[in-house]
C-alpha cells in the first residue's frame, strides 16, 4: 500500500509519500530534476549506504554522494563545512537539489546544509529510521549541535518532498525501531487516543507489519497539522511545542547520562512517564492510565525509569537549559487527558524533584540557578 499526504504550508507545501518500496517514485523525481538540467547531490548515512548501496546507485546513478559517519556527533560545524564544500566542489548551483538519506542525524545536517549553501537550495528527505519517518523528516527543523546543547544552531527549511520507504526499516536495528516507537506512542498520547488504544491492541509492530503504513501516515498527519498551525514554534501556548511531550525531561536525561547512553526515543519514553505521572498528580489522567502508558512502552522494550541513577541536581539544571525556557520561564508539556496535551508554566519544583527520585534520580542539593516557573 502506498499513500501520500500533504503538508499544507502554502508556497512551501510538500507531499509525504509513505509505503514499501518507493524506489520508482524516487527515481522519477531524480529523473525529472535531471531533465530540467538541475544538478543532484546526495548526503547519505554510512550504515544506510552500506546496506542499500546498490539500490541507491540505481536510483541516483552517477550523482555525487557524500557519506556521513553515523552518530549524533556528525551534527556539527566541521561536517556542515565538509558538506557545503562538497556541494561547491560538485558545482551544485542554485538550481540544485540535495537528497538526505538516513535517520534524523542525516536529515538535520543535510537540511541545514541545504538551507545554508548558496542561501538555500532545494532538498528532499528520504528518512530511513522510524523516528525520522514519523518525526524529524517532517516539519522543516534542521540544524546541528553545540557543546552547550543539542540543535542550538539551525534553520527552518522545509523539504520539497519526503519519501518514507518502509523497506529501509528491514535493516534497522531493533533497538532503533523501538526508539522510533516512543515517538509513535507520543502522537497517540498528545493528540489521538484512538491511535494510542490501537497500539495497545496491536501485536508488536515491525517493519513488515501490515498496519505500519497507516500508523506512519497517522503520525505524519498529526505532525503536519501541528506544523501547519505553528510552523516556526511561535505559539504562546500549545502549537508546535506540544510535539515535545516528554522532551524536557528526556533531553535532561540525554545531557546528564551523556549523549549516546540513551537513544533519544528511550530518553523521551522516561520523560513521557514523568509527564504522565505529573498529569496524574493533577488528576488530569488516572493512575490506571499511567500504568497503561508504561505497559505500552515496555512492550517495545523502552525504559520507563532511569537505567542507572543520575544526579538530581544535574537533571534539574539540564531542564533549565531546555530550549523551551523563554524569559527565564520553563514550559512543560502535560496531558489534559489521554490523547490531548497542553503546555504550562504552572508547576512546582519540589514535585518535579520528587518525580525524578521516583524514576531513580539520586538526591543531591538542588541548584539555586534553576529557572522559575510562573507560579514561583
Ligand atoms: N528535525 C526534527 O524535527 C527532529 C525531530 C526529532 C529528532 N531529531 C533529531 O534526529 C536525530 C535522531 O534521529 P534517528 O533516531 O533517526 O538517529 P540516527 O540518524 O542517528 O540513526 C540511528 C542509527 O540507525 C542507523 N540507520 C539509519 N537508518 C538505517 C537503516 N535503514 N538500516 C540500518 N541502520 C540505519 C544510523 O546509521 C544510526 O546508527 C537526533 O539528532 C535528533 O535531534 C530531529
């Protein structure tokens, strides 16, 4: 089954194609560009090139291809520079098009390269991880990391099209697939209780599961609608920030544990548990709902608490560095009910500290430099 939906952003609108084996669709796109004498360049994740090299050569023929080392550390200035130099050396002009083939790391770096090179050239997303299909390839956030934090430099630069070819997922390690499931479950929690309940009823999803195309489509639909309403995350409440359910906690775990210890999806699974616990404390959801969320995460081997104790003070400090801190105020994304999230600056730090302890954070003195919540 193949399906297409549109991200309705006016002049920047683009299609998301989803299905198994989209190589002919990609080939048609590449040939159409070439027929218009537009040069094509490819930035590809090293593991993806190794697993799918022959197929990629069939599609892109002799197009120049830059291989990017796999891993978060590739989202950095040196690789941005290498990628821009590569495009210049290949004489990619303003009519050119860049294809990003890989997970979120490749998409974020290639997208920012496309946004920066010659002040912007077209780019196409070919996500090869579940996380990239349901999240990072859609919505136009591109960027790289700084030592001070993840994704601190970047641009909003929408792709011209997204091709989610589920066949790539056949080679994706199971742990990476599960990390992508954390984002899938996130969409159910924040916007679609029916999706959440459907996931509860389904056997464990895998790359060849008959339901996968529909589920990836549903996630992309939700993301597309949210992005259409708040493309550059300016909404004072709700909006694109809702997509960060569990992320303020999750980013803190990633930063304190050291990037790479937890996959992003694993860290946000623990983060979503904390957001759910806090929502239950406010009687927005039932303790029973919190257990259902935990069970669903566990059915994909996702963690629901810290694997090893982490220092509380460092976690709280890392939360304060989150991008959602604006004018010294931290906003959290919580659940109003299963299937509906909201943003709030109203929370109490002692409660947050207690919840962290509950998932295995170690006590330590809490820094005075934490950002204030609106009720402090
Ligand atoms: N731009 C956004 O809106 C957005 C949203 C969410 C996450 N992100 C970013 O996405 C990144 C995480 O993305 P990710 O989880 O896709 O990680 P990733 O790109 O690091 O890929 C995960 C691993 O899977 C390998 N891989 C990729 N596709 C494969 C395939 N088909 N077969 C075998 N191996 C394959 C990669 O080599 C890598 O080792 C983070 O940098 C995060 O900040 C961006």
